[in-house]
C-alpha cells in the first residue's frame, strides 16, 4: 500500500488546488488569536491588528484575527466531503491589553464560525496540559478578588460536515482494517486527554524560535478516530508537519498547507528520519495490546473471544478481527515538497515484555516520540 503526502507553502485562505469534497478529515491547530507569539503573523497580513492592540482595543484585535482564520474555515467547508470531520486544537488566551485583563475565548469564536459554515458540533475533548511553573498563578495572590484561574487546558473541537459517512465499495474493507483496539477506544474516546505538550524550539531557524507544534499522539489519535486507511487528511496550518507524520503512521494520504516556507527544511529533515519513530509507535501499540491480553486473561481466567486475522493475537471484540497495524517500509521524496510512503503490515507480534527496539514502555498518554525535531 502507498500513500502520498504533499506540502504547499502558501496561505490556506485559498485552497483552489483542492477539489470540492476531496478531503475526509481536517486535523489542525491555527495560530492562536491573542497569544503574543502569533501577533506579528496576524498583523503582517492586516496592520490594523497592531494598531488595535497598541491602542488598547483587544476585543477588536481578537475579532480581526478570527476574520483571517474564517477564510480558512470557509475553504475547509468547501473541500471536506459529506460525513467528513474537522478537528481543531485551540487554546483560549488570557491577556492584558491597555489596562484591561481578560479571557479571549478562541474556542467559542471558532465554534460559532464553523457552525455558520454548516458544520455540526460533536463532543469536544479537553486536552489538559498541566504546568508546574512556580509563577503560574496570576493576579492578587491570596487576597480576593483579583486573582485569575490558570489556564492549563486546550480544546480539541470536533465537527462533522453533513450526515454520517456512508461507506461504499472498498471503503468498507479499509474501514475494517482501520479498527482500533477496544482498550484504545476506552482512552481515546474520553473527553479528557492528559499528556504533555511537545518540544517547541525550532532548530537553526532565524525567523522563528518556536514552532507551536502539537504532540504526535494528538494527531495520531484523531486521525485513527475520525478517518480510515487510504483517506485524505488536510492540515491547513501544517507548521512542522506533525499531522503528515501521524497520517503516514496511520496509512492515510495528507495535504499540508503552511504559510511559512522557512519551515520546509525542518519538514524535510523530519520526513527523512520519521520511519523509525513511526514504526516504534506501532510496535508499542502492539506491545501494549499484548500486555492488555495478558492482564485480562490472568484477571478473568479466560481467553479473549476473538482472534485478529492479520496479526494472530486475540482481541476483545468482533470489530477488531481485521485491525491491521501498519509499518513504514520507505518514505521517499517524489517531488519538490512531496513524499511517497510505502506501507506494509507490521511484522509478527513481539512477545510480552520484549524490549521494543529500545523504546521505553510507557503509557501512550506519556509518549514523547521524537521525529528529528
Ligand atoms: C499552531 S502552528 C501549527 C503547528 C503544527 N500543528 C505542528 O505540529 O507543527 C500554526 C501554523 O500556521 C501557520 N499559518 C498561520 N497563518 C496561516 C495561513 N493563513 N495559512 C497557512 N498557514 C498559516 C503558521 O506559520 C504556523 O506554522
């Protein structure tokens, strides 16, 4: 099986190179309005934004930043097929502009925007990113009532275009192969995710110090939850290409749009070295499943009821019988900013407790796999 991964360096306000209804899933994280690290990027495209901030009008600056994002959401509504999903990772912002300190509710502004474009809201996920910084509390200390709650979470907003997807022809077979484990379902479909953020420093970048990247685990889960093998995933705010790496790991195609062409070097380096990290993640998935079987069967004194055909291990439900874990055989450059990936079925299941190519066995919640960054 092969998949295709393309990077396009331009503003995502115009995705005319993509046909209507050609995308199955959007997984993305835009620049966060009213978080200072993104001010210049927004203001470069609309100087009024800088004027509003320096003039103390935070509310108007916030709105003008969202007007820029709205153009991208508008394009997403055009290219996402009926029954396709959009997942947006976004945090709210707390900020003092002039004399006024307040919360800028990015998640609700984006929800309103996508709803207006015809998307339906589905239950969102709170991604809890706890901070241990000693100065994390803001305001008047131990005296009421000028202290503010610390934001230690972000949102993953989930939307669907139109009605439930109808699976036709070989889509049905892809769906069976794209099943996830019962025990993964129980963690992934919880509305609270608790794992650390990822390293933000950009190597050798004169232009930007910080990437704003999200962890591989976040994109990997969403892609497995809301799309299937051979689908096309779009990230209109691609940054360092985390979504593309997660799409490769999951056997999906990807289209990645990024305004900052200076990131192309980082992306290329990541692609060149991504296979090992991806394959380790899949081996870890397999290893966790084998541990789950062992624990379950010891506790209950009976075997799991079903056998998975491609891998030969036992599984909890009938729906997991054709679940196929993929490994990457090769990622090769197929164009200026284009990569072709050759996938194969992951090799025979490793026995429980065998070290997996030096990967420390941790809960998937704490996975911090590095992809060359
Ligand atoms: C929060 S970061 C995304 C990081 C990405 N998820 C990752 O893991 O590396 C937002 C990205 O959107 C890019 N960006 C901002 N405005 C854009 C636009 N209109 N079109 C395309 N990319 C844009 C920024 O340069 C930045 O890299």
